[in-house]
């Protein structure tokens, strides 16, 4: 079986697939149209988010047996069409869930303790103690929307902080020892912190909007390490200005390109300007799951899934 690698990943991925007998080719420069002229020659592809794997691409991939995405989500792939062609789909949320959980916790603690603005203030020659008085996580109610791999990892990290953890998910019976599953109404009545851990789907697109925010009983802190397009940025900014949201930790932004490698090529939107300058907003460039350790874990997870599905076939 021949595999085409379209993004660079940890070296163990190709090394271990080679040891298993797979033939590996790498192409990190050709554009989508150029790849479509050769993809019929391959049984599998390994990709992160380089381009959209759409119907045109899948029709050109006449011999494709699997698509492996070295990441958590599959939104860059037309999954229904791929499955209709009996193409197996692999992703690797198990590989970076711990990294995402740690990053979400780090953002929350930094916001609570005003570490970002305090650091900037001291480096500017100021020593403003009262202005940087923080709040504690103990006694707060943390709410998690989306209780899968990432949400569960974050909930696990919260153990030992003496806070209540609630979760809301469209799937039933996903709560566990780390988070109590509740209805959306109960969730919106009780939480002090909202952490988003959902995939980007039709249901979650622009989910965090003004009507949704207004349903919460009290102001809350907001953490998003999921997908930027699940948030209406203008509504988030309005809620920050009105103090309906007390602060935000954003690893992802609505303005990101599909590849997640950059933002936009045009003028900076007004709402982004506000986020860039607000003291109660903490930003990072879509790196919550982007650690040294997760790079290896993601690759290893993909190898295991390919081996499980195809390792016993004659290669």
C-alpha cells in the first residue's frame, strides 16, 4: 500500500509505517490541483489541514482506502462523501488531549490571576499590586461544553482545585467522576467559567453568540481551545464590553484560515483589534494541542490506527 504524506509530521510516523511495510511518499509543496493529478496512485493519505479534501479531490482519488488526519477534527474533509466511497477516516484526538487540557487550565489560571497584564506592567517599570489582585478557582463552577477527549482531559486537570465541574453534551451519559452532566438550562444557571471543547459542525458553527451568552444567569469567564468559527467574535467583544463575559482565553479565532497556519491577508477587523488590546483577553496562535510531546503522540496514534485497520493485509 502506498501512502502520500501531505504535511510534515513527527519522523516516527513515516519510520514506523515503513517498518510495517507501507510505501511512503512525501509531497509538501504541490497545490491541491497538482496533487489531484497523482492521487489515484495512492491507497492512503496523511494530512493535517493543508487543504480541503472535497468531492473533487475524492473523485480523483480512485484507489484511496483511507485518510489519516494528524489532529483532532475532521472538518477539512467531506466525511460523508468519503465514507460513501468506503474510505476509512482516522483522526487522533487521543494524541493531543492532554496538551489541550493543560493549555486550557493555564489560560484560565493566567486570566484569574491577571498574569499577562501583570507581566507587561512590571516589564514597563510599574509595580501595581492592587490593580493585579486576582481571584481563585476554588469554589467556582467550571462548565465544559463538549465532553469528549478534550473536555474530559480538561476536567481531569481541574481535580484538586476544589471547584465544581459540570458538563453539557448532546450525547447522553458522558459524565464521569470528573464532571457532572447537566441540562443546558442548569449549566447556564450555575457556571462561572465556560470552556469550549466541541468540534466545528453545523450545530456548533457560530454557537457562542449574543442570544446564547444572554441566557447565562451570571457573568462568566470564557476559554476556547476548540474552533474559532464556533464563536461570533463581534458578540464576544460586545459581551466583554458589557462585562457579561469577564475575560477570555482564546487559542483559536474566527478569522483563521482553514489550514490554521495564518489569519487573513486583509485589514485587521475592528473586533480583533479590541481582542488584541484588551487586558482581560489572552490569545495564543492555535497551539493548545501543539506541544513537543503531542507531536509524537499524534503521530503514534495515527500509526496505531493505520496498523489496526490495514496491518494484517498483504502490503
